[in-house]
C-alpha cells in the first residue's frame, strides 16, 4: 500500500517547503488539488453504478484490462474522516473509450466496463472501488476522474494519475499542478495485490477536502 496520510504528512514536514498559498492547516495536511472535470462526466448514469466497475450487474463478462483496487479515506484538513461524503469515479475503458456521447468510437467501447461508480463513505471516511488501471488516450496520460461531495456542501473534482508514468510530464492537466506536494496527493502508487485478487493491483489514496 502507498504511504498513508500520516506518513505523507511526515514527508511533507521533512520537505520543509513553503511555496505558494495552499489550503492547509497548522499540521501541514494539504487539500487534494482540484482538476478539470473534463468533457466526459456521464450525461446519463448507468443502471449499475456501484463501486465495482469491473463487473456490470447482469453480465457474465468481466471488463477488459488490469483490475485496480482503489481505496482510501475522505478526510478534512484536520485529518478527520468526512462521514457521509459521496465519492464518484469515472474513467475510460481499456481501449481508452468513455461511455459518453462526445466519445468518438463509443460504439466500440467495452460494454462489460461500468465506466462510472459511486458510493457513500463509511463512518470512518473509507471508500473503495474495484476498477481498472487507467490507460492513456490521445493527449492524456492515464487518469481516473473523481468527485467528492460532502454533506456540508464542500465539492472537489479532480483526477488520480499513476505515479511515475512517463506521460505525466507531457500531460497539460497534470502539469497544471505545480507543487510536488500537491502532485503527490493525486499520484497513485500501484502495488500488486494477489491477496485481494489474482493479477490485480491496489492503491491507497486519501482525499483531503
Ligand atoms: Fe479523462
């Protein structure tokens, strides 16, 4: 698993940097940076929009691609779990195709991939999705879109990337996050997770809103 927020905080403290005004608290917990929603947020939600995007209810086929177990917590700047937050994710299939009217070649998309999922976090702020390791498509490095809405009305829209992906440095959206400390909050460190599922990867990403 990747560094928890606690260990990230230690890393951030060790870095000792003080660059731009960032949303933070005295303990140095940074807010997850926001990113564009992009053009592919669903215009209609799938019938099945649970947190398992790899398996669509009623279908026997499993989505093409490498399974990724994405989990973490939704926290506030004090590090407290944000109970009742709604987390949504959406991404393209293993061929780089979204389930969206603006997607050229949409008819070729993998119908076994749900493409979108949502859940309410548990009382300890935890969320988890079974989805795909994201792939690149024209002009973009691999990413997973996400949105968080809290019960107090705070909203965050952003994207997760794969840490170390060579495409990140060429991706204008990713590069829009200038501060390496903020980048670290959206860079997924992928590890193999045979204990969860054969051939699957896993990552732990806390979201600070
Ligand atoms: Fe995208």
